[in-house]
C-alpha cells in the first residue's frame, strides 16, 4: 500500500482520460490481462521522467554551435577568448555570450588542453599579486626569419629585402604584460645594453622609480651567461636602480616573453607582412603594432581579458596610455655611432660597450646619450614630415611622449 496527495490522484486521472484509448479502457473493465508490451505502449506517460525542457529558444542553434566547436578544436582557446575572437570577427555579442559558449564546450567535452606536472600541480613563475608594475621584466630577442611561423612569401621578403630588419628586441613587464619593442639588422651586445637603458629611461621619464629586475637568457646579444660580464652590466645598471640576471639555461623561465613572440607571428608578421615592402612601411606598421599590442585583450594569469594599458591603469597609473605608446626604434639608426667608437677587434660576444666607458668616461657618456636622444627626435621629425598618414596615426603619441622624453634620460643620469 502507498499513499499520495489527492492532487496527484486527480492529475493521474486526467492523464489517463487524456492518453488511454477507448479500446484499452474496455479491456481494463474485463478479466483479460494486458501484456507487458501493451502496458508499455499505452501507459508510458505515467513514467517518472525528467521535466527538463527539451530545447531552449535562447541557446545557440546547430550552425552557431558548430562555429564555436570548430574554433575550439583549431585554436584550443578558452570560452572567454573564443567570445572575444568572435567579437573581433563581427559576430553578434548578444548571441555568442560567454555563458552560451561555455555551455557548448561543456556539452561537447571541450576542455582546454593543458600541460601538467605528474602530480597535476600548477606553480607560477612569479607571485603575480605581490609584485608591482615594472618590478620584474623579461628581455629577449626574436629572429623574424622563422620558416615554422611565416608563409614563404613573407619569409622571402624579410630575407632578401635589405631595408627590412630581421631581429626583434622585446622587453615585457610580467605584471601588466606591457611590451617595449625595437628592431635591428644584426645582433650586438651593444644594442642589448643600449635598448635596455633606453627602455629604463623611458620608464623613469614617466615616473616609475622603483627597483627594476630584468631577466634574460644566455644569448650573446646580452652577456652570454658570463658572471663576470653580468657583474659589469649590473655596475652600469646600478645607476638606473636596476639589475639583470639570466635564466641559467632554463628556457621555461622565459615563457611569458616567448609566448608573446607567437602573437607577433600570428597577429603582426603574417597578416601585415604583405603590406610591408619598404623601410618606411615597416616603421609605420611596427609603430601601430606596438600600440595595438598594449591595447589588446590579454588572457594571461590575473589579466582576465584586460588590456595591458587597462591593467596598468587599474593599478593607479594615470599616465598609462603615455607609457604604452613606446616609440618604434630601428637600433642602427641611433646606436651605430656608438658601435663605430669601439675597437673592431672585439667580437660581438665580448661586451664592447665596456671599453667605450673607459675611453669616454661617465661625463662624456651622459653627453653622448643626450646626442642620441636629440638624433632620435630629429630623425623621427624628418620621417613624419614625409609621411602624413603616420603623423595622423600617432600625433597624440608624439606630442605627449617623445618630445617630453628627450631630456629626461640625461636628467636621470645626472641624478646618479
């Protein structure tokens, strides 16, 4: 015996009257037994089934679901990055919301592929919540001629056109992912030191006064992993309240900057390389790329889709936009004079920059840096006069950043 509420009995009676055929009702009034098949066919409406809706008009249709699944399979993006990617393609954000995309991936077992340790433990390289902006930087170079990353036409263009640089110099801030880029036609430890001090002066000129730690690999464009040369670099950087150290051959410690180099290939060299044939076109595109990267969403640790500029602004920096608008540099334009002062018998692997200090002294070095920055201003001004498009794209950047920066490095050196 079992009991139930009277409303339940009433509902069952209504279902029976609605669903059972007259012939079955007649059989029930006789002594004849119904077979199991007849009971299953005629009384299945009494089964305890889920009341879950069979469909949802607000969910994605089959075609839209296919777009999401295909994008995930080909890119291994998370649901948040897929939503941003579809937004950039012009898809309706009211349809392709993060919640709907996440539901589609869940229904299709679309779990992002990750590389784990044996125990499954995840350990961060840095304490991202404790460090400050520009406290930890990573420094590396990228060889643009990479057959695994570039189409053949673009690869040939950078390989055979002598006016296009083939090396990219990158400094990235670990906290905000802001990048400072430069390019060159050759690698040199002179360039390695000068671009680093140029970037530090850029930060000092915009009010960044904290101690800066720079991590690099053991490349010859830096100090080749030599502890003696590292000490000499740090003597020079001490006047900038900065220090440098290397990864000691552990390449995974440079994962943040190495991952950003993949973005360079996918979002700059491959799509924009077809529009670059001359030196001026490269400078124009490279300047736009520096600004674009610092203002594009980032999905690294503790970034949550914010742009590097937005991340820096959220930390209380009112001049975040000016800091992100770093000028495009071709290092031969500014530091070839420095190389010409050096003894050519020293190889690039030897830090020729140090012998210059002995020849010129620190007072002459300060004056030399002043000459370098004045040359930077005059060359850039000459370039802008002949390229109106570039002037319109970066007028605000030039007025607020470059001309304010010209004397700041000298002032910073004099303070020390």
